């Protein structure tokens, strides 16, 4: 009899080895607990007895700010999400199962909250939460306390205000809640993290473009656009972010400032060289091409105009005015004749030691009675003193005579306007950049 029992055991073990199976999971306490709990278990039933509301704790820690897309007005975050609730249908006595007090369940095996990101901006994800977003296993203890944690990447829509771009600070919200259960069925509360405060982790990787200056959390109530006869519980994370402007200032502001300086130096180029117009025109074309790069960084919106865009547009306008000023100077330089009285007055007001050229007429009697005879030096000096006194009294002097000093010509007027335009546009440039970037 003993021989037959021994032979049966040997055959059983040999058969198990042939099929590659040595152990049996059914002997495991975890298997027995899972099998016992999942028998006749309906994973769609809210895991609470009575008519009370299920309390779910929700917490999110930011691991990394991946990017803030100015074009799409969205931000991408790598996070660590934790959810905790109590399932009254998943309880057992640990002493009946070898003292085992914790087992793991798949999200597809038991009830899980459908907490999702309300302002989801990922077109490839319909529901940014629940079983479709969180795929890690759920840890359940013998009292029914469930903990569901794991990594998740969210893309959230964010209304960016670009008026001060790239020296801007933004505030973006992430709203989490249930699309199915109202506040009478499921109530959300913030997960308490005594180590990290529920916001940051020690492994937080800073972004190259942004600094997260703060995160505010609050529990609120929403109605999803008055879709249902009940309200929904919602947890809102508000991220305060400050942009790092070094990249944009270095590659956008610095080149435009250099183009402005080059345009101002056009007033220092001699007019006779004939290179002024071509020089400034080339700078203007470079500025126009450079300005085409700005829309690729910004969203297509008419809600505001970025500060840097205003500065670049102002730079282009100033360079255009410098081009017109150079054309005006060249026009005066090559004009012939004597400048009109109004231009001479401006020239006299702006310059020192300049004297206007005056054409004066003489009476016929003076012309006829003046004999063309030679005079001594003493008599000539007397005549000059007499003529100066006559000129001071407003009388006429001989034809072709001019006032003492050099006359005002279009060439000298153009040089004076060159200096004046340089000073005017230099001051305008300084004021433009100061008002654009400092105020």
C-alpha cells in the first residue's frame, strides 16, 4: 500500500516537471486572498456601504516641467500622482492568511476612481486619467485602504498672456476631478504629504526656459457647464511660472539693437561716397527678414501684442525714418543756389559764428558817381568804414558785395542737418528701448 502511494507521488512530481511547472500559485496566501475577494466582485459598483459619499485623496508632485508651448498655448508636465481611498469590499482577516496584510490588484480588476485632467490639451488622449492614464497596480491592505500611485505625463491647456513676452510670468491651472461621480457620490480632498508638501520632489528637474515660482492648491466645486443636476468635486493646481528671457534677448534683442546702431552710423558716412542709401536699405531689409521670425514663437492671437514685438517694430520704423532722413540730406547736399531765408534762420539758430549771405542792391546815382579810379589804402579804409556804417543804418551797398564772413550754402546746411538727425534719432532710440523693456 505504501508502495502505491509513493509511486503516485513520484508520478505526480514527474508529470509536473514534464510540463515545466514546479510550484502552484494557488498555495500562495496572496492568490487565496485575491481569489476570495474577486469572486462575485463587481468592479463597477462604488465601493462603499450605505448612501454616503466616498472620500478620495488626490495628490500630484511635479517631477519636471517639460515645456510651455507658446504656439499651442499648452504646457507639458511630468508628474507623480497618488490616489487613496477605502474599498469596503476588499477586506480580510490577515491572521487567516498567514498574517499577509497587503496584496496588489490590477486597475482592470477592481473599482478605481475616474479622476482626470479637465483641461486636457493632448489630442491623442480622450480621457487624461482613470484606467487609460494610470496603469500601475493598486496596493490594498486588509482594511480595504487602496493606494494607487505612479508616473503620468499631462498636457494641459493654458491661457498665456503674451503682452510682456519674453519677460513675462504666467499662471496656469490644472483641474482634476471626476466626470461621472457627483459630489454626493465621491468627494475629493488633497493628499497630505508631510515630506514634500504635495507639490515638489527632491528629483525635480528645472526647465531651461521657465522657473516655477510657486504652486497653489485648492478644492473647489464645478458643474461641468451645468450638464447635470448635481455638482462635482474638483482639485485645482495653480502653477506660477516665470520665463527665463536670456535666450530670446540674446538672439532677438541684441541683433536688432546692433542693426539700429549701424543705421545711426549712416550719418557718419561722407555724402560724396554715394553709399548711404544702399547701406541703410540693406539694414532695413535685414530687419524686415529678422522680424519674420517673431510669429514662429508666439500664439496666433489678437488678445495682445508682445513687448519684444513692439520693440522690433519700433526699430524697423526708426530705421525707415533714418532712410528718409538720409534721402533728405542727400537732396540738400546736391542742391544749387542759396538757401531760402527760413533755412538760413534755422542754420543760424543751430550754429555758432555763421553769417547769412545777403544780396544787396545800389542806387543808380551811386553807380554813376563812383569813378573807377585808384585810391590809397587810407581812403579805402575810410570807404569800408563808411559802407559798414551805411549797412548798419539799413542803406544799400554796391552790387555783388556780401556781409563779412562765409556765406550759408546747401552743403553746409546738409552737414548741419546730418548732425541734428544723428542726435535726434539717437535720443529716440534710447527712449524707445527704455520704454519698451524697462517700463
